[in-house]
């Protein structure tokens, strides 16, 4: 017989169910990803135990198993661990004063190899670390957002890129403006949320 989930597990499951790729393009959606608890693996039942379950319990158990298997990962493969180690090295070495040029990171690989999955897993860890070390608010009282997730396409220009940053932060000036307007607003949004 499966045990009944606790309130905390039920809240975690509800939080996880609201995650999707579209809301990750907004700070509230990314916050849900960063704060979502790990999925709890359903208890492994033998064939004999499964036969003893009533229809309702079996239905719930199978649903939990489907959710678990559909959401495995990210798996800590040697490649992902090496990538995360490199990303931490680059990120941690970028803690220079503002007059220094900071390094950047670009990942390039064939589609379907897990670039987005690997980067989102890293971004989640980064977000949690910065929030733990520096707190939820900046010295000026603004919400702290160490991560800004912006999806890029092969033809994303500066206007679209800056507008996507404004969309992430829910900036009221994200609908109208020139490329320069969007750039200045995006810069202000990032500065307010990081310093």
C-alpha cells in the first residue's frame, strides 16, 4: 500500500505541476523552478503488492510512476558534471570590478543533446547559491534575481533580446520603444535586481 503524501509533498507536487517552458521566460516561473523540491520517487512495489491495491490506489500509483518517469533528470552524466565544473570556474572567476572585461560562455552542439537541460540545472544551482549567500533583496531593497533566462533563436537581434529581458522582469516598458530604449530599460532592470 502506498503511503498518503504529506502536505509538504502535496505542495511540492502542485508547484512542480505549474512548471513549463513558457513561464521560465518570466522571473516568477524561474523562481518556481529554482524553488521546486525534488520529485519524490514512488515506492517500488512488487507484482504481488500491485495486485493487492484497490483500483483507486492502483490508478494513483500508476499516475505517480508516469510523472516520475516523464520527469527523470537531469542526470549527472560525466559530460554534465564537467560542463558544470567549467561553468562554475568561469562564473566564479568573473567576480571582478566593473572596469574589467568579463568572460562569457557559449554552448554549441547538435539539437537534442541537452544544452538547455544542462544550463537550466546550472542556473537553478546558481540562483539558489546566490540567494543563500546574498539574500532575497539587494541593498537598495529590490528583489534579487541572479538569473535571467532568455531563449534565443538563430535570428534574435538586440531589440528582441532586450525586450525578452524586459518581459522576464515584467517591465511595463516592454511593449513600446526603440532598440536603445529597450537596451537602457533592460540594463536598469538587471542592475536593480543584482546590485
